[in-house]
C-alpha cells in the first residue's frame, strides 16, 4: 500500500512538472504588441502560433523581399543601372544614389536587401519595369502566383502608400518562395555590405539583428514607417527544420520576436545582445602615402649615404 502511494505521488509530481515546463513554452499573446504575427514551419506549412495573420496591414520595408527576388530573377547582376532624377525625392534609408551615375545592379540588389535602401529599390524598379508603377504590377502578379491573395503593392520600397498592404500569412508565403533561391538567401544573410559613394566606400550593416546574436537565425528583413509601425520577417532553424516568423504593426519588433520565438527555443537573445547588434554604417578611407618633396628626398638620400660611409670605413693595409 505504501509503495502504491509512492507511485501515485510520483505520477502527480511528473504531471505537475510537465505542466510547469509547458507553461514556459506557451506564449502570452497579451504581451505581444504586434497587431498581427505568424510563426509557421516552412515545408509542412504547419502553423505553430499566430494572431490575426490574415489581416491586411502596411508592410513597410518587408516589401523589399519581393523587390529583391524579382530583381534576382530578371537581371544578371552585372548590368549598369543609371537612376533617374526620382531618386533625389526618395526619403531614407538611402545609398544616396546620384541621377545618371552608373551603378552595378548587384550592388543595388544588396543595398535594397541589406541596407534597406529605398533609392536602390526605386532604381531597380524603374530599370526592370520602366516605371515604379509597372514594377508594382509585376510584384502583385508574382504575389498572386504564390497564393498571396490579400496583398497589394504600390511601390518597390514599402514606403507608406494608400492601398498598399499585405498580411503576415502572405508575407510568410513570399519569404518562403524567396528562400528557395540560393542567391536571395546568400544576400539576405550577409552581415556587411561595402558600397562606393564617389571616392569613399561605406560599410553598411544588415538591419536584421538576429544575424549577430542568435545562431539559429538564417535570414530576415526589417521594416518601419510611422504609419506602418515596425514589421519583420525572418527564418530560423531548429532540428533540421526551418521556421518563418512574420510580424506586422509592432511597437517593438525585437521584443515581440523574442517572446514569440520562446515557443521554439529555450535560449533567446537578451535585450543587451539585441542592443549591441544594432545596425550601423561607417565610411572607410584608403591610406595613401604623401608624395615627398624633391628637396626633402635629396636630403634623405644624403643621410643614407653618410651612414653607409661611417659603417664601412676604408680598410687598413
């Protein structure tokens, strides 16, 4: 009888422990600021968690995922693109492109995805589509082909525009398709990008902070405008499977993302790690030796000659 009681107590202990462990992996949706989010397994399309993920919302710069994959599929990358004067009106983030100046298409593609440069996205769109409006039509056609039926794009950058929207579900579909292209994945996971601005070279850092502080991170794209608030789409690996996370209408995308990822991972980035991973850029300058004046060069040669005479005196016979 005593032995039976011990078994029963042990059973209840294991059940309570299991429930307690499970509580740590259940997401409290009330603590997530995002209007909409979705966490889904890429291959089986099994939804792990989500909220209101079919709700149309402004996409901000997550739009550039589709812009980038369309550019990769339509140009080789070695083309020289000369932006029109429209790039001067495009607000930040920017590569500060100059109208009429020639830029390699591959650099503009990297600038679009890594630096989230709005002027680079515009330059690609007008080169491929003839106009940004035509390119947006290409984007919408591609979205329909992928099953993203609750999506409508008006520009290539994601800058706020009336009637421009997507859903977390559609954004995940678009990102899943983009990840199937190795060239896209390679660019989206690149941490740093060097871009020549005239005589100077600027090093830009990827805005996806998870690449710098979370090993399971594969690739991703951030977005923000005042009207759209924060948005994010990213891919993460666990046990040989890939998971896609999409977030729209967030007040703090990194905090929201970490809370959602706790459903999958025991260890997630800390606030300090995410803060240190914040994107930055700086100008790189090449060092050039100053040309020596003829008079100083002559003096230096004389000094060297005198030193050789002192070190090699004539031998005694």
